[in-house]
């Protein structure tokens, strides 16, 4: 291939598939995919949709399973409440998740985009299904686009967009439940609009945004807005698993073959690809996978089903388009996990363990007990010595705590300055002062180590080590 032919071959890289030569939007009408992988993806999508809509209503110890309330700075992960005091742990969990996605993409490609991403699931499994039902197949949709605005077109468009907006409204309410909680969402829905005008306007705006995205913007989200697609070129390498076209088998020595039963492809040196363009017709982003890995490819595997169907009909082996690595196709070998891929997989497992460990670090209470600076010990009647301490507690649990304080392993008692029981509401902090009273005969040294336990009733929540000052034992 000379330089001019190569440049013509590479012209697809000069622009995205949804823009024509005039720079205008090129509307895509993908053919409805059918096949094994499409069925698997559909079942998984329905399962994930059920989880998405169910999670806001699931509670653990009266807390949502997941909630990200930015307004009140309250975040709930798997029933565990994270307050502003836990931001370092929450931040580490988020960083671990970003690293996880990066490493996962490096080894396993963009499976997330095509199979798990909410944008893809709603677009391909919900909105396009409705479109196929109302407007017909991709050929009929193209004809309807060119059709004049008669009763049939107006009724179809009107019915479709009404359904689109109803679903967009359900999505916006569901995402709002992830922010403010399902209980608060129900209160807003059941109360007059004037009592929650801000919430009503927010829901309306988000529902219109979702409607705009799925009714008009569509695949442009993946191609233009989503940073993940832009970063894939950095994260993928030639050993990454991607949806790939086997150009060695498909092109042969003398190019692609045509449907000609009289021709022996092997003798003619022709490849298995018959230029049927079925892989292009079903692609939701309009690319030709035969050009190689591209920015627009979301690894949805629709082209794999389309190609396998054609291969079966033409009596050829399936898998001309398959999940494989670039090196495996170039070398015509089976995909093998490289040392780096294995190392990344181990690291992925370690990240999961690390996130679980971060959850174990977080208790229901954070207590800080320090001797009051500049205060010496005081001698009391009967040979008792007292020290004054300052206490700062943060309630990280999802319930109100009634705290009492006791010495552990040392004779003596604690006298609170104020109420004997310190009440701390969930998510709040409190400060208190108290005296520790110990008989001088029970002091070992001038600075005696002591342990103070923080109890909620009879349950020990935390214990803090500090020192107790007293007179010199030689006296």
C-alpha cells in the first residue's frame, strides 16, 4: 500500500462517525442486533436496571444502601455512613475505584462501556427498544425520517416522545433518591409543590436533561462528553482484550471475498469477510470495526453477533469478529495473559481487599481525650489525685449515642463536668470536660499510663490511652 492509499484508508480517523463531510450531525439508525451476546447483554441490563431502581429503597439499620447527599455532606456506602470527618476514608475509596477502573480497562478493555454503563443500558436496552417497537426497524426509521409531517408521523413521534419523557422522569427521580434518600423523595412527591419548589424545579430540569440526552444527543455522550472513551487510547495496549476484527483471516492475501459459490476462497487467496456491512449496520456508534480499535467503539459486541450470523449462513467458522487482543490477532495465536496482565489482575484483587479494609477501619465513634494543657494535678481529701481532661467525640453511627466513660485496668473513677451521660446525635460532634480521680497509692509513677473506655450503655465503643500526672512516688 503506497502513501496515498494509506492516507485514504486512514481517513476514518479524521472525523467521528456521526459528522458528515459538511460538518453536520449524521443521524444514526443502527439495525437491531440479534444473537447470543445481545441476549446475554440484555439479560444483564435488565438485572442492572432492577438493581438501579431498587437500591434507593433498600435500607441497612435504617440507612440507605447507597446515598450521596452532597448538600448535607452525608455519604452512605453499603449502609455505612460517611460524614465529613470520614472524608479521608471516602476519598481513598474513590481513588481506589478510579485505579480499579483504569487497571480493569488495561486488561479487559471497555467491557464496562458496552455492558454496564447506565448510558449504554438505557440507550440500547430501553430507548432503542421503544423506538424499534414504535418506528419499526432501521430501514423503516430512515423512511419515517424523510416522510412529511402527516398524521402517522406526528402520532408516532408524539407517542414515542411521551414514553421517552416518562422514562426520563423515572430516571431523574431515581437519581434524586440517591442524593436525598427515598424517604425524603416520597415526602416531596406527596407534598404540595409550593412547599418543595426548589426540589420540583430540580427534578424537572434533570428529567428534561435525560430526555434530551436519550432522545437527541444519544451516542454523542460517549463520543464527545465521556472522558472514559477519550482515555481508552492511553489505557489500552496490544495485549488488552477488545472487540476486534481478525484482519488476517478476513482479508486474506488478496482482499475480501464476495458471495460466489463457484469461487474457492483458499485458492483465490481471499479472506472470509464478504463485505456485507452487517457489522457496520448494527453498530450503535456507526463505526466499521474492520478499521481496528477506535475511539467510538464501546465493546457492545453487536458486531460480533451480526458477523457470526453471516459466517454461519455462508458456511464459515464463527469468530471473525471476536473478543481478542491485537497481538493475538497479528500473530494468529490464542490470547494469553501476559505477566503484566496477571500482575494487574492481582492488583485489582488487592484493591478490593484494600477497600474492604478501609471499611473495617471506620468505627461508629471517634474520640479524642487529652489532658487539659497547662493544668497540674490537684490533691483532694483522702489522698485522691485528680486530673482534668478535654474530650472531643464524633458520632459516626446512624443512631443517637448515650456515652459514659470508665477507667479500664486502673482503680479510680471519672467525674463529668456536667451530665454524667453525654448524648451525641448521629453525625454530630460534642466536647466535654471531665476529671479522673485516682488514689495516690494506686499511682505507679509520676506519669501513670491509663486507659479510658467510651461506652454506649454496656457496649465498649472505643478506648483511648493517655497519662495521669501525680506527685512523685518518692514523696
